[in-house]
């Protein structure tokens, strides 16, 4: 049997071809990666990124065959919704770090300075 090279997407938006979908499906023996349930014939399923694309380090390409797993559409939607808060925070921190996020205009609230005490006079 010949060895097949791993599919690696050119960018995060690259869609894997049907042959890659079939290989990933066979690798997981037709089971949903998230629920563990067998995917029935005709049932809608997606390719799920095991490690989310938004969590990639600079220069790391996570849109690759080894990071894909089959997932039933409903389970995939639930996982995506559950990760929304983490993804939004990651995006905010990234934007803030790179200067895309506007600086806060709110004044820092603190206790006012206490009035100065008169210095005691010394008699000569």
C-alpha cells in the first residue's frame, strides 16, 4: 500500500477535499469525535478541528489532516458555541497586544489625597 502525504491547508479557510474527509472518517471508524456515537448513513457531519484554529501560535498551521476529526453537526455546533467566550477573549487580547483595541477613556477611580498636615514649628 502506498503512503499518502498529510493534507495541509494553505490557510485557515482552506477546505479539505473529499478524499481527506473520507480518510478522516475511516480513521475514526465513522464515530463522532465529540459524542463517540456512530455516524449513521445520510446523517450530516462536519470535520472538527481538535485543537481550535484560533488557539494557534504564530507560524503554526492547525488546518491539517492530523488535527481533523468527524463530528455530528449538532454536537459540533454545541462545542463551537461553548468555545465562543474563550475565542472572543483570545481575539480581544490579541487585538490589545497589537494595538488594534482602543485605549480606555475611563478615569481611574481612587481615593483622593488626604489634606496635608501643617508642619510643626520649632521655637528658636
